[in-house]
């Protein structure tokens, strides 16, 4: 024990000296950055309170006006129940937004909100004066809350980012290629709540680095890039931060360390830690390759495809008429793609090109080197002369792909999955092509909600691999929600 105290005193003195010597290397942070966690907590909490009260109000409006049941009145008894919801959200970790993926947040919010309304409903059955608690109001409030809480959290994050009060300051230890990619990745995805403000060379001497003085700052989160950090640096950093050898009572410490392995930047939603009697391991489950999850996914596909086909039938008829009047040729176009198990797949689309599109493309590529180079890069042309006037509109809003519901009903495609590719694109997939063939391609997927045509081919392949490795019903629901947003704003579509 004395040895530990001695080391603590020596290192505290060293840290103080290091702070003076390396002050220029330590980041300067404003008040908002220093208290980022508190700001993020309060922003999400007030967003949830507003969403839940809004849900109660809409539920009461539905009961009152849709069924002519008296005069509208907002039950203020609902406010105490909101505290119950906040407690449930806290137990689900929804107020620790650092590193919380949108898919995981969607899943947790669904279960936490549902449990909250079930508890409130159970309470109303035990009340002697239960007539003042409308079951219809609670049902509508639950359905509204499932959407409102998620939507308002998104709006709250947008507001907070624009005001500069979103993002826990982070030090990235390891400044090699992977460390720089991770820092850029976190900057681009600030909704994760991790804001890199400092990078440290993982192979430098520990005492010569800024790390002994890091606790003089308000940085409380570190990202440790294992392949780019020496074992000595890892040992010293983890030892000092975990066991408090580094500071006196007036200093803080790194209380969250995120370890990045050599597996890659894309990670896995399906990874869970496993304690094997003192040995820490990671369990990785690939659910999409198993029969039961495939059955669940197929049932989800069929139910949505049938409902969507019925609701969209009038729109399909209008589109068919517009295509016929705009240019000669058929209404539909079927393109040969690679399907599940490598079988040929004829993908249905509304025709968006001229009747002699293949000949137009051949002549264009032969006469225009710049167009040929653009085509060879991604098999896409931003200003494609083959596309008709109606076709440009259909592509802009991705409406041309709606007939693929036929492929979904036939079991050839899924609503969500890797994008269907042609034979000439297989070389981009290299070693993961065999994995790609194990699943059905999708009408939409990770690529479509991540920039679409503005996304490079390497990123497209990585996104398809991520989806195959990490499939869950919640990931599909998240992608479908994002797809609707991308269609409305048509980012990257041409």
C-alpha cells in the first residue's frame, strides 16, 4: 500500500511538471465542452419530457374529439408518470448517449416506452376512480410516443450540434492510419456524442507524452487504438487511470476507455463481452445466417410488401401513364443482377431510360473520355443522357425501384439488404463476395441511407458487409426509416 502511495506522490509531481511543460499540447475547451455530458443529459431529458406530454395531449385529443367524449382537457396527473418514464429510460442507459448507436437507441426506446405505458395501464386498473384514466388515451399516447420520443431526440441533437453543446471531448491514443480514420469517423458522426479534441502518438514514451497531464483537462473519455499503441503505453495508461495513481483529489480522471481492435472501423452491433472466469472475450453472433431470424425477416418482408403494394397501387397507375406518354417503350424494365446463392435475378423497375439506351451509352463512352472514366469508376453517370424526363423525377425520389416489391413477394429480394449488383461489379467485393451471395439483396440498404451515389465503391462494399454481419429487425426498421428520409430529401440520387 505504501508503495502505491509513493508512486502516486511521485507521479502527481511529475504530472504537475508535465502539465507546465506540455500545456501547449493540451486542448483548451470552452464551458460547453467542459460540461458536455451534463448538457447532453439535460437536452435529452427535456426532449423526452416534452415528447411524453405531447403524446398524452394527443391521446386525450383523440379520445375527446374523435369520439365526441366531452371537452378536451389535459390530465396533469400524467406529469408524475413522466418521472417513471425518465427512470426507465435511465435504467436502459438512454441518458448516457456517448457511443449509443441509432439502432440500439431505437430498440431501447421501444422497449422502455412500452414497459412504461404497460406499468401506467396496470396502475389505472388498480385505481378506484379508474374512469378518469382512458385506456384509449393511453393506447394513442403509446403509439405517438414511439415516434415522438425518437423524432424529438433527433431534433434535439441537431439543435445541440448547431449550438456547439453536443459531444463529449475525447482523446484518441494512436495517431496512425486507423487512429486518424477513427477521429474523422467520429467527427462526421457527432450524434454518437464523441468529439475528438486531441490525438496522441501511441508509440512515444509515456512520460514524454501529454497523457500524464491529461487529467488537468476536462477530457474524461479515451479511445485506445490497440494496433497503434505500444504495450508499455497501454499498461501505464490503464494502470494510472483505473487505479488512480495519477492525480490528487482536485483532478478528474478518464472514466471511460473505448478499445479499438484490429478487426476494423466498422465494428459489430452483435458483439457482447463474455467473462470466461477472468478471461475477457467477445462473442460475435451472425443472426442473418440462421434459419429462425431468416423466417422473421421473410415474414416482415411479406407483410410490408403486401400492405405497401395495396396502398401504392394508385400511384403505380399514374406513373405507368406518365412513362407511356413521355417516351416510346415499355413501362417496366428488368435488369439482370446477382441474387441469393449466386443465381440470376431479374430486378423489376419502372423504365427511366430511352428505348435504345445501350446504344446511346456505347456511343457516349466511345466519344467522351471523361464520361468513360466516370462510368468505369462507379458504373454511374451524374448527367446521364439516356434518362428520360419522367425518369429523372422517378430516380430523384427512388420511385423507379417500387416495382421491386414483385421481387420481394416472389422471395427473390428482401425489403432491406445488400444492394443487388451486376456481374461486372463482383471484383469490387473480392473475398466477401461468397458472404454476399448467402443473403437476399434488398430494395434498400445501408448504402442507400449513407449517401447513395455520392458514396465510393469501397464504402459501399464495407456497408454491405456491415449489414450482413450485424443484421437485426431493429437495423431493418432503422434503415427503412432512414430510407424514407433520404427519399424526401433525395440526397445523392441521380
